[in-house]
């Protein structure tokens, strides 16, 4: 069992930055992939970014490439999502997730591939 607790959301003006944190507990994460997803009102949950805990391979949605950075801190068992140049369309509830590693990295883009989820953190970007 893995417990995930997110923090760091809030209200920011367009062009601003935020950093989300996801603290994990319960199991070692060395065999997991950590992902960030988001869900805006009236829309389906969508992939944002993922990191393979062991090895550090990174994956991003096209919509956030160059603006968002996913990283991890092994000592703190925490994953971060640094969000720069935020846009109003980035407004959503952001979820941290953990799931098993796959040989085919395309699985990391699907929320069904993840087993454990955080409670979500609201990010609101004003125009």
C-alpha cells in the first residue's frame, strides 16, 4: 500500500509559477512510476507528467513540455511538479499517482495504469 499526500496548489496569475509536492509513504518507491494528472471541470482526467523512480526517465504531455518539470527527492520520498509560465487552461485539480513500471512506456500516459492516487490539489490560474 502506498499513501500519497499532495500539497502546494493555489491561485496564481497567468505567467506565474507553482510547485506541487507529493509525499509518499508505505512502501519503497524504487519499483514504481510516479505520475501527475489533472482534471478540469467538465473534462476527463488527463496525463501531465511521469517519472520512473528508479532510473529517472521522464515523460510529459505536449501541452506542458518546456513549462512543467517533474522531479523526485529520494531522501524525502517526494515527487514534485514545478509549473512555470502558467496559463488559465492549466486550471484543474492536480492528482499525484503511483503505479508499476512497464516495458512499454506508453502505459504511463494512461490513468488506468496507476494504482494509488492522492486526494488532489486545486490549481487556479487567473487571466
